[in-house]
C-alpha cells in the first residue's frame, strides 16, 4: 500500500473508531488523522504478530478491520490518558 493510501486508511479508520466509541471525544481532523495512523500501524503490527495478517492492500476487509481495531485501542488509551489529566 502506498504512503498516501496508508494516510487515507488511517484517517477513515480513525473517524470510524471515533464514531463507534461513545461519549465526547476532543480533537479535530488532525488528531483523528494522527490517532488513526497510529491505530492502523498498531492494528497492522498486532495482526501480523498474532495472526500473520498483512496490510498490503487498501481494499482488503482484513486491512480495514485491523486498522479500525487498532484505532479503537489507541482512542481508548488516549481517552484514559486525557481524562486523568483533566
């Protein structure tokens, strides 16, 4: 997958993860992009380590599931960190 494809996947996965998680979430499109990309990388890494899955194709259901799952994990961690500070 190209770098721009990975950015787009991260942005969309981050937006879907924010829509799935209940409650008010702070941040705009830039934080969604950053957290989505981090989540997509985390999901791809976990999928590769645990299941041997690869995120090589943009239009693969497995790539999207790993990216969204990783984004959910990152958003949960980010929410726990920001709640403790405020």
